[in-house]
């Protein structure tokens, strides 16, 4: 007998601004704080909702959590219902983009548009190996080595040199955070592959990819752009995986243009 699905998580979230709702989704091991600079700008014209996904940040993981995308999508739909939001613009970073894709495919009636940041249509062997290397480094070599591994993988080296305070921040997070939920979510993504499904997307779609991303190779942006009809791509040079932190101004510019375009289009047909 299949296990009962876990109940929806009551997600902790930031909810700022007024206007069309935009939901910003972090990736594996992250939290809503990664969107701070982007949210401050977007909330001038939009209602910006930024949840901590289940087991991340301040959000609990209900008993029996498997950290599947179906569970996490259920959490988000529950959150929208609580906030009386009928549909939203989904913006997903990395694995948060996987979640945004699933929401767009499975619930087009709740989707105004889609934006994928440092993301992909499938989890390839490289990205899976990167995540597994994080967890093995943490378990076998300790938090200092884990922090160094994260710094090398998720940031562009020149950006770290110019923002040296991030080294202390990542070291502190490596020592203080509980990453068990992140490990579970990352491992639940094995086999994620929507390359054949995304051709059916008919929502305005933005793709933002980094040329120097060591987690999600920039080639994923090309696959997304070629597969999603009418999608728009923005590629950032000399940028690592965490675009919202490294390049918030450029990301806000791309998102603002995308959201303005999406809001001018009719939403009569949910598909």
C-alpha cells in the first residue's frame, strides 16, 4: 500500500507590496532571504510572496514528508488559497524552477507566467553529482570544507573577491543550518525530466541563465528556450549560480519586463 501523502505545510513567508501576485521560489538548501534585494524592487509594483519551502528556513516539514514536487506544489497552492490569490506569476531559482515548471504544467489555471532562473527542464548527471558532493563533503569533512565547497560551486570567483563578507556568511550557515530537508529534497529530484512536457507550455516564459554556473550548466537555457514556445532568454556573463544575489539589478530588469509583458496578455484560457 502506498504511504499516505503528508499534509500541506504551513509555509512561513514574506508578503510585501500590492498588485499582481508574484511568487519567488528558492532552491535546495536555500530560504526566502536569497530574494531580499529582488523582492524590495519588485514589491514597488507587485505583490511579492516569498515562502520558505517545507523543511527550509522557518517552515516546518510535516510528518511523513517525502519532499516531492507534488507535496511542495500542494503547499504552495494551499498558501495561495489562504491568501485568496487565484493565480500567480511563478519565479523559480534552480530546483525552485523545477517546482515552478510543475506548477505551470499541472495547474495552468493558477499560473499567470513562468520565470526560470538558473534552472533546467531536467536534472542531469552533473547537477546531481554536485549536490551529492555537497552532502558527502558535509558528512565526511565537516562544515568548513562544506562551506568552501559551496563557495566554489554557487558563486562566480570574482564576485566573491569583491564581496568577501559572503565567506563569513556561508561559513556561519554551514555550521548552523540543518540540511536534512535539503538532502531529502535534492534526492527526491532524481529522475526529474520534463523535456517532453514543456513544449505544451503556453504561458509567458522568461529564462535567465548564467554563463559561469557550476551547478546548472548554461546549456540548459538553450534547451528551455528551444522547447517552450515564445519564451525569452537572458544570459548573464561572469555570473555564478545564485543570480538573485550576484546580479539582482539585472534580474529585476529582466523580471519587470517579463511581468509587464505577461500582464498585458489575456488570461481567458487556463492552458
